């Protein structure tokens, strides 16, 4: 993961349910033709302490990641590109394993959709009931018209 070049500052979220910090960013300069989403989870509630680090692989360039924390996983939406936009996708990361630094923590990836998706972020414990599923929003691009 250290040899992958990173371009933009990471997205940093606070997981209110676990008292942990989650940092994530994509990696560019794909040495093997793959793209990566890099994710780091703080080992404790101290944002300046140790982090567990992960690199999740994609076949297409995963741009514009929008990550969220939820009680049963970490979720992320992406826009995928090759020579142009090919669609959006959704990934769920194994939160329970990541919180304890398990190197075998995995990801479940959903198919690429021909739309834009954004996942919702939990800001308070009360908003994240144990049975509540992760929520996603679909949004259309605003078009500017000249009069």
C-alpha cells in the first residue's frame, strides 16, 4: 500500500458507534492495471494513534468516493472510469474485522449502475438502529440553462 501514489487528501470520518476514526482515499498510478481504495481505521479513539490499514482492489478507476459509517459496516459509493464514465458502484467493508485489525477484512462490491449514488452518514447513535439498513441517495446533475 505504501508504494501506491495518492493524489487527494483522504476523507476522514468519525464512527460514533465505535469511537474510531476512518480515513479513506483512492490510489492512482495503477502499476498492475488495478485501482485501489485505501482505508485506515484508528486502533483506538485517539485520531493521532495507530491505524489499521487496508487496500481494496477494483478493476476500474474508482473516483469520487463517498464513504459512510454504519453499525454493520463501512460503506462507500464510487464513480468508475476507464476512457470515460462507466457508472457508479457500492462497496461494503467488513467493519467488525477492521475494528480489530484483522488482515483478512474483506469487501462486498455491488454491480456498476448507470447512475450516481451517495451513501448516508450517521452523525448520532440514535439515528443508527441495529435493524436499520444503510441508506443511499440517487442524485441527478443540475443542468445550467442559458436564457
